[in-house]
């Protein structure tokens, strides 16, 4: 059986590394993506196979909201679980994110425990790390 | 009867009476002080009044055809004459006559035979009151105009404050993003490192520290940028004057951006062969400007695109020659709405096409413009005909004051 696949999108390369590290607590395969346009390209590939999308909001050119709209309107991906992770942290922004169809919203800096709890419905935690 | 020359500064009195001898008496006694006209019927009076409104009307009551009462009713109903002083001058000395006359809106009522000096005083007083009323009206109109003007000014000031507030809010949001992004790197990796310090291999822990250090540097850059802008605003930012090799400045900045350029698989076409050999400037600050423009181009160009960079010599003088250099960055981003071409160089402003997602605090272009201005240069932006925008910096090779002193000229 193949591992669940996670697409992690963030325009900041360091934040992308943080996501990659955080996801190592989970049984999954991680695909890193440096921007909104690239994420959309990735998802548009007919052979693409993802079980979870971790999405930054404030990115140049194509924002996370645009990617989210693309996903929700996409025949293949409208049910894909999407977790937004953003530096935008006001209640209004969080509400906007959830209203746009995200399954969960995490604020940066990410809290490790909150991250684990939020992802646990979607991914299985590793029994032993490393 | 017509003896006095017309004097437009004098006030005009219209006598309306069907009996010419009555007109004559009044005419003779008033023409010394006033411009006097007369009419021998109500109809004629109204015609004259329509041509030009007199300052006061002496009106007979009993006339063939239109009566004085009829005339007064029409005058009071007309906006132009509703306030023109009217004195009934009539043979009717009954109390009823006076009652009716005043009831209809006459300002005064004088029965014949009248005492001339008394009539003259009544005329004088009425004219004076009318004059005061006019003055009051003028002042009221002036005041209304002033209020209108002031209201418009206040509205403009309020609009400006609203705009400034919106820009401030946006700035704070961007600032929050710019700080939280590296903080996410620091806190994320530090917390992970603490949890995994015993279990994880050393190389992994070393990578955590790398991310922490790099994120810390980003935060420091942000703080330095803010501090620079603050210094510039307070006028305490100092500029060096040193000989620098312009091509090296560009190469250094491109080298710093290498990771981002590679991450986005961007191609950079760099033309430095035609660049001037030396430039007298603050190398650190001009490097910042070049770095900022290159960074924008990298940030806003989609993956795999080509950024064109050129450094050439040029002449900035009109008339006499001022040797200069021209630095151009052509990106393949989303371009700049024409209406925002000037605004993008304002502090805290960001183009509407980039502000939703790009981050950045909106200080870079404003800071770059100020630095370039300190070097007596120019910075401008325009959209490419096909795609993206071009930013251009023009700098004199030497600050002009220095060049002038060397040649003994004056500014």
C-alpha cells in the first residue's frame, strides 16, 4: 500500500523546510512546492495523487486563496482536505480562510502540538520517530 | 425734468402716479439726492421695474387701470422685487386705506398733502434699512460659500486620513507577515530541535540551526531596513562618497539572490559589458537599491522566466554633458497598473496586483527612490509591451556638486 501524499506549499524556502520537518512525525510522503502557480500546475497533472494540501496564503502572483478556490472548483480535488497555514492571524482572516473552504487554519509561527492535533484526523502519526 | 446727469452710484427711486403734477413735485424734490424715474401708470411702472429694479418705489394707490394695490401685489410675488421698499403716496388719508396698504406689504404709507422733509426722511431710512439687508445677505452668502469651501477642505483631509489609515493597516499586516515568516523558521526549528536533540542525527540538528540562523538574518535585515528608513526620514542617514565598480555591485547582488533564482529556475540575462568603469557613490546604499530591484524581479517573475539586467553608460545632461549610468531590470511579472505608476514609490504603498500575496512591507521602492535622489539620480518604472515591468535607475557618475567644484563652475 502506498503512503498518503501531502502537498506542502509555501513561497518561503525556510518555512517549506519547517513544514517538511514537521511532517516527518507522520506516515506520509511529502511534496514541496514553492508557490501558488506551481501548486496549481502540480494539481492539474492528471497523474497527480494527493491526500492532503498544506497551503500558505500570502504568496506572490498566486495567493493561497486562489489555490484554494482552484481546488474547490476542481473536479478531482474538490474533496481534498486543505489546511491553511499563514502569518495572517486575525479572527477575521481565519474566518475568511475557513469560509473559503479550508478544513483547518493554522497561524505562523506554527505551534508543534497544534500542528500535530490538526493533522491527526488526516494522517497517521508515526509510532517511533526516526 | 431731466436735469441731473445719470450717476450709477446714486440710488434709484421710481415714482408711480397718474397725475403728472404730483410726479413733478416729488421729482424736483428728490432728484438732488437720488436718481429718479417715473411712470404714469401701474402697467408702465411694471415694465420699467422689469428692466431694472429701483431701490425704492413711491406708489400712488388710485390710478386708472392697474391700482397701486395691484402693482404691489405683483411686486411682492416676484422674487426680484419682493423686498424692494415701497411707500404708498396717496390722497386717501383714511385709517382703512393705511391699514390695507400696510397689510398688503407696503413699507410705509404717506397721505397727501405730505410734509416733504418727513417723506424724505422716511425714504432715507427705508433705503438705509434695505442697504443693511442687502449687506447682510451678501455676508450670509459669503459665509455659506466659506462653509462650503471649508467643508470641501475637511472632506479632503478626512479622505486623506482614511487613505493613510488604510495604508497603515496594510503596512501592519505586511509587517506582521514579514516578522512571523522568519519567526516560524526560528521557533519551528528550535522547538523541533529541542524535541529531537537526543534522537535525531547530528546533520539534521545542524540543518535546524542553519534555518534558525538564516531566519534570524532575515529578521535582522527587516529591522535594519526599518531603521534605515527611519534614519532617512529623520535626515540622519549619512552617505559615503567612494569610487565603486558598478558591474561588481550588480554581480554581488545577483550572487546573493542565487538561491531564490535557482529555486524558481529563473534565467538571468545580464549585460554588463557596456557599463561605466567607475561610479562615485555610496556603494552599500546603491547596492541596496540594485539588490531591491533585482529581488522584486525575482519575487514577481513566474518560475522558469527570464529576467533581463543591463548596465550601460549614458548622458544625463540636457545641453551640457553629464556622464551617467543606466541600470535596467526587466521582469516578467504581473506589471504595474498605469494608475499606480507613481504611487508604487510612495512609502508603505504596494501595487494592488502584488499586495494580496507578496508580503514585503512596502518600503523598498520608497527607500530606493530616496537613496537614488540623494545621489541626484532618478528611478522610474514602466510596463513592458509584452509582459512584466521594467525598473530603471539613472545615476550621474559623479555627484554634480563635486564635478562643478572641480571645474570651477557654480551651481
